[in-house]
């Protein structure tokens, strides 16, 4: 079978594939951004491996960049979201930790 990418290259035109992708509402977009930010900040406070912290930060940064570039959230709204998320994580009670025996 001929793949759509091959047809697009052969024709020299962009090929638009029609798919049934459900669209996310504004609240869902903000909730997803908040979740990604929360994961990134929590990874930092948990002391995860550097690679894990960087990956979570990159996911959050990329998602927020896409929201900003698409005009769905302003820079001010994104900054407020970051501040809210950081405050909620920093004000959460710390989990008790058991010291390693030895």
C-alpha cells in the first residue's frame, strides 16, 4: 500500500489526514498543564534522578509553550498557573521519611 507521506512527497503538497480526534476544552488544557507542572516540581523536591527531572520539566515547558504559541493562554496566565502550582506543592505537608538503617 502507498503511505500518505509518500503521496504528499510525490505531489509536493501537504496532505491533510482527517481523523476523529476529540478536542480538549479550556479547563482540560489548563488541568493538563497543571498536572505536568506538578509532576515537574514534585520530581525536583523528591530528588529524582537528573534525567527524570529534566524530562518532566521538558514536558511541562513544551506543553506550556504550545498553549502560548497557539494563543490559548497568555504569558500572564501561564505565569499565574506556575505560581499557583508551586504554592500548592510547597504548602503541602511533607511526607514522613524513614531514615535508612545502617
